[in-house]
């Protein structure tokens, strides 16, 4: 007797008659510095039964598009493969190098049919935020001729700019926060395919298929300020800057001769942060005009090695 099974294993999320609360494929944390715990559940195969679970691990790379998209370099050759029996439901995994990873769950039945799910993980335990002093913090409301440090009015807003001052170079250079492409691959010569259906792809958590908004690898900017006479200690009253703008404007009551400390703090997706400070000086008083009382000119003094000198 021959039995035929051409149906793929199925997850309960596709069962329209019963509510499914089990996760097809998930991790405890998808942006992390630490090892992860991988879980899967809710799979079944009515005809032949589940034979095994295979997890394929890929290190994603950006393509050559003008706006690069991350993808698995070779979907047929993972960098690592883990195989589990039909009763397994979880596994602790340790990444060896930092990067943006794609984890593909291959659910295989006893007739060798497969169904796939995917989870994305950003693992980074080494990078940091650097400060680029070639792109300094400046006060754009201050006078250019003072190197953007002195503001000559007491009534206008104070505007600060820090374009390109903070970077996570590892995230920026490797495009780790960019969009991830769909996992749909075909080998027509061998007549095989590997497809992750949209509902089984990574659409939840902190790191999904969508790009993470960032500027040079930075996902959050904050600012704070205080009068210089209060000291240069890092403040606690940070205010978030919306839309990842690299400029901010605010008003502070001040008087001639005041100095304002302004801090900017940058945070990346894995929680690294760094801050920098600049000083803005205020003086709207005009220069004192020179008069005959303040300037005395004495010509032709015979009190030096020269026959004629003045002071």
C-alpha cells in the first residue's frame, strides 16, 4: 500500500475554525547584546506527521541598490544549521559575531514536505557611538564670525545643530537597520522552492522587515540645557527630539554676559548612548565708542631707537 502526502505542515494560524495563540517562530529578544532563546509551537501535519524542525541561520548583507535592502546572500547555503526532533520546542543560541541575522525555521514532515517561518535578530555586543569632531555642534542662532558661539540678542530662540556629529559606524556602514527583503526563492533547475509566507514572516517585535528609522545609526536624540554657573555635570532633565531631527530650537531667559550649556545625547538601537556639550555666550551690548578721553595720541616722541615714533 502506498500513501501519498503532498501537503506541507501547517501552523494553527491558518486554521479559520479555531483561534490560534501559539507563535510559529519567535525569540525572547530580537535586538540584543546577549544569547537568545528561540521558540516554535503550533505546528501540525495531519497526513504523515512532523518529522523534524530545522533552523537555518543567515548573516544578512545589503544589496547594491541606491537604497540598499538587506537579504540572505545565498538562501540555499546558511552559515549555520540546527536540527531538532519533532518534540523540540525551543533552544538557547549564542551568536559568534555581531550583525543582522535571519533565522529560518523549516518544518519538515515525514513525506519531506516543508513549510517555513522567519525571525530577524540584530545581535551586537561590541559597537559604540562615536563623536565626529569634524562635524561639530554649533549654535546656528549665534554669529558666524564668532564660530557660532556668541549670540548677540536676548529675545530670539537659541538654535543648535549637530549634523553628523554622532554615529554608530558599525550599524551605518553595514546598513543593519535597513529594510529586509521577502524570503521567496526558487531553484527552477532542481524544481525546489523556499518561501516564507507573509503571515509567517517577521512582522512583530522591535526588529521587523521594515527599516528602523535612524540617522547614521542613531535612533534617538535628546537635549538638555542649563546655565553655566550650575556646572557641567551631565543633566537628568532630557527632552526627546522628534523625527530624528539634528537641530533643535528653544527659548531661555538670559541676560548679557550669561553662558548657556547645551547637551545633546544620542542613542542607538542596542541601547548605547553618548552625549556632548557646547557653550553659547550672550551679549547684545554694542562696543564702547572710542573718544578723545579714552584715546591719547602722542606723535614724534624721541624715546626709542627710531628718530620719530608715536604712541
